[in-house]
C-alpha cells in the first residue's frame, strides 16, 4: 500500500497545528476542510503504513528513540492504556534484577551456577549492565571455588573464561581447557587429588608419587626400609602412609621439601584407619580389648593417643575392619565411624555408627543411622589390602564423600552413597537420581564435587558428566557384564581437575585456562613420562 500523497500529509499536519494554536490562544477555530470522498476511508491504514515505513528508515537508534519520544507526547490517556496493553507481554512486571542495587544482585547470583550471569545478560539492557559488573561476577565465581582463587584485580575476560571452565566441568557441555596423560603403573585403590597435586600409591606398593599438575614436577616418598606401604592418605598440607608389615606411619609435606617424619604405632597396619588434615595426622586401629586412636602433629612431632572401650560406649563399637576417621583440628576433635552389618540371616538392616571424641578421649556423642542397600561381600580390596573407609573432600568448605578402598563389590557400590557435612555435623545422602540405579548390572562409579556429579565408566567415554542435582543427566546408561564388575572405575574430581586412573596411566583433564604446561611432553622424575593429549575424553579401549 502506497503512502498518502505529500499534499495530503502536509495538509493534515497544517490543520492539526492550526487547531492547537487556536486552542492555546482562545481563538475561534477556522473552518475545517470539507469531508473527503468515500475513497479516503482508507487513509488511517495508509497513514499507519507510511508512519511505520518512515520509522524503519531512521538511520540509528538515537533517532528512533527521539521519534518514539515525540510520538508518546501526542498520546491521549486512552491511547496510553492501549500501548501499555501491547507492551505488557514484553516487559517484566516485577523486574527484581533490573531494579535492585548491584550489591543485592551479587548476593542472588552467588547461589547460582557460574555461567548464569553470562547467559542472562541478553535478557535486557538493564540486566546486561548489572550482570557484567565485577561486583556480581566475582562473588559468583567465589561460590564455586570457595575463595581458593585470587580474583584481586581481574578483568571481565578473566571472569568469562573462568565461568566457562566451571560450566564445562559441571555440565560437560564444553571441552576441558587442557588434557594430559601420565604413563605410570598405578595401585588400584589409593589415589588422592589435593588442589592441583595428584598423589597415588605406585603399583609395587613401595613408593608414593606426588605430582604438581600445574608445573609438571614430581617427588617420590618411600619407607626408608624400602618395605611395602599399607595405607595412604593425603589432604591439605600433608601426605601420610603406613608401613604394611611394621608399626610405623610416615608423614611428608605435599608442598615444600620438609623432611619425611615418622611415629610409631602398636603393631602392623593391615587394619589401620589413617587420615590427615592441615598439619595433623590421626590413625586408629582395633586391638584385642579396645580401639586405640593416635593424634600426631607434623610441626611439633608430638604424639598422643587414647583408648576406647568399645563395649562401654552408649552405641557399642564392634571389632570391624571397616572404620574411618575425620580430623577436626579447630575443635581438637575426631570423628570415628564404622558400619554395623547384621548376620546374613539375622537383622534386616545395616547401620552407620559414628562417634565424636576429643583429643583427650572423651566421647562427646554417639549416633546410629540406618542404611539401605549396603553390600558387604568384600572385606579385602584388590591387591590384598584390607578395606577401610575414607572421608574424601567434596568441597573446600567441609563437605566430604564417605568412600571405601574397595569401591565396587559384585558390580554394586560397596557402601551407600553418603556425604558428611562438617558444618552441621551430620551424614546425608546426595539427591542425584544416578546414585540410586534400579539395574542390578549397573556398572558405574559416581563421585561429586559440591553439586556436580561425575561418573567413571568403561564405555564409549571413560568420564561421563552427570550434571547437577537440579539438572541431572542420566544418559547414557552404563551397564556391564559379570566379567566386567571388577573393572577399575575410579575417578577423582575437584573444582579444577578430573582424573581417571588406569593400571598403566592416569588421564588428567584440566578446567583452568591459567594453567600453562611446560611444553607438550616431558618426564617426571621417579614417576614416568607425560604428554599433552587430544582435548577430549578417550574411550576405555584406547586406555587399556
């Protein structure tokens, strides 16, 4: 449809202007132009199309905004309500983010995924400006990294790349920032990931390898007598390991070149529970008449111990090989837990017993928690080591997975999926549906960091991202045959790395763009060669 003729357009403008002038000056309104012929009934459609085309020809956003402002000044109250009815479907009735001060917006987004501020910047201009503020982006990243990275003086691009890395680890929708392979024989059951340090017991059980994944440097810790190593634990500042056939525990620093120190315990370590936290080491062992707990400090080399009368406790402790320890140095207390497994044809439920003791041996509390689906068919882990429980960090802020050395028993988890929250002093079950499979042949092994779940598999990819509790990913299903139940499925995770150990190599996937490896390959002293690999998850057949 054509625009109205120029003479008609000008005539209308002149008539409208004359009317307004006369009304303001209280003058008589001049005689109006006689009604147009019936053909002019189409004028409103022609005028609206001409107005829309003229608006579309405006060259930039400023001129379009000026035109809209001029048009709005001409609207009557009825026309205002009509415009509002048209725009209400495209506007926020309650735009909290656009109206709140940036300090409160940062509090809201500190509870959300690190990628959310970047995804929601496209909602509108107000959100774009708010969510690109470093005052919002920094607290959002700190909530995932628990304050372990330095955000002082960082720019917008740094925050964007960090958010991308966090999202890739949590969801698996992007590749890692880098991937590498360390060729070294690995013991099946004892590996630890402490920040950017990977610690594992070598295949011959005679040395502990400590590798810095950022600088690709290494050191080796051994029993001075060159005997076999029994239990291993690493956390925070220290790595502790026990001699298999004699009563000694050796402790070295993860970072630094401090000496390897040791302290004596009563008897060999086959049935020893071992842990460390900050600068303190603890171990517990069941003796014939009681349970003995040792507390040892690396800096002072002072050792103390206390004995627990198992039958005198309000919740009696059994002489079980499955028991775990968690140190709480700030309160000088230690958590000890074990599973009570009923006779096969007796009671119908398994319970978790846990106690809290002071360093002096006073029992502050003892609790019992009923569990379902616990399988206790294997008391001895691969390699002949007695199984024990371990509290494995699932955050930098006091959340721990309760894991067992023997992570699989006949294709089922050797213990229920549990986590301990140090803040509320309680065991809970993560609410991810993948942790509760209905298939008896399910062959996976799931670990988690905060609310992100990772599975070690033996299928098309050796690592499967299972998403979060709120957005779980249940595909693909992982199943295995009877001969594959014992296949090694261990996987380690924290906020920056996913590590998938195999018998002859460790595959490391890094989610940190600031890591700059020293070349494409090299050799770790006392450990073996390493090399950068293609930035993807290989299949199990490629790793075997």
